[in-house]
C-alpha cells in the first residue's frame, strides 16, 4: 500500500525584520494578564484565508516590512493580503489579494511595502503549529506560541482547506492617504487628564519605537495631553486591544495585539474595530489624526 504523500510546505529562505505565525488570537485569558495577541490586521488575515478556501480563523504568516522569502516543497496555494507590497515568484512580479499556486521548487519573495507594514500569507489548509492556550499566535511580549520564524524553518499546511470560494481575487484596500484617520471612543480613564479631547485635536506622527506591543505617537501640532495633578496613582489593570494609553510624557500609545496591562497609566480612548486594522499597518513617520466617535 502506497504511503500518503507528505503535505506541501514552505521552507523559509529569508525572514525580513520579523515574520511570525498569527491567527485571530487567544481570547478569554485577559484576567490572567494574557493578551489576545493574533494578527495586527485581522481583516487582512481573514481575507487571505478566504482567498485560499480556509475558515477565517486559521493561522497564517504575518510578515513585517517585507524582505521575506520562502521555497515551496510540493505545490501549494497561497494568498497575500495587507500591506501594499510587491510579490515576486521566481523573480517575476505577481499579484496580491489573489489566490496564487506556487509549484514545487519555486521561490516567493515578499518585497518591502510601498504603503503599510504587515503582509499576511495564508496557505490552503492553514499553517500547522502547536496551539498554546487555544491559539497558534506568536506573542512577542510574553513568548507564548511559536517562536518568530527563522531561516530554514519549515512551514507546513495544517489540512486540506474547505470549499474553494467563488472568486480568487479581491479589491485592494486603499491605505495610501497622506494622513491616516483612526476613529476612537472615549475610554474609562479620560477624566484623569486635564483635557482628554486634546487627543482628537491636531495631528500625530508614528514613532520608530513602535511594534506589535504598541504604536507610539509623537505630537506634530495641537495641544499637549496632560495628567491632572494631585490624583492618586492608578492600580495596574487589564485593557482591551486598541486602548489608547497616555503616560506622563503626554505621548499616547495605541496598544497592539501583544499589549501588557496598563502599568498604572490611564486609558483615555479605545479604537474602533476597523481602526484597529488600520493601526496594525502604521509605519514610522506616518501622520495620524484621531477622530472621536461615541
């Protein structure tokens, strides 16, 4: 009796600045100080999975700022979504936001993005990895989940996928505006600031000191955010993904999927679900404006 063929897989040739395995995260452990983690741009992850016939929650590869390359062992269907990046298949340009068949021995390169930060590579059947607390996501802060990808790592498809979708392409999301507008509602500790509405005035720029834990904003123009004097220090408390925290410097932090607890600093706003995905694509130097929604 002939043995079953091994599942197709991808061998990592280059990682770029950071490449990790991410799904929709591990929920239900915030009371233990364990963040959700998962994809920084969940809409892009869901789309990539749909394009290869996967359930939306399956794990995929999250590639930050390009420079990532793999070699196929066996034929494998993939889709790339998220950042506006150039894909090269054996050196030839190919499209993103579309299903792509990579044949045995071919090389796929994810170039540096023209806009955005993170590209999501879904493989048909999902990325196989050992789940931790119900998720295959890499948490860069706590170290939970699989380690960030390294050269010569092997990425294996976890199954055969579901039924193919009726279309294998999708329109690109336009994230190339000179100023990214993020919507946020007032947070639980807005009264700890002299004027929390200053968050929504003027513009900010994304600091280079940003990652999956949090995106730091520097003031470009507008009033400064200041803590009210004389108040007792807050106890550290759990927060939601997308919380906007203001440390004593007055420079807000947009907490990402690998966020910690507050550390005693007030959360004055929380991003909407759509703006969470846009925040996951911010790069250093991008101009940001926050818009209040109730």
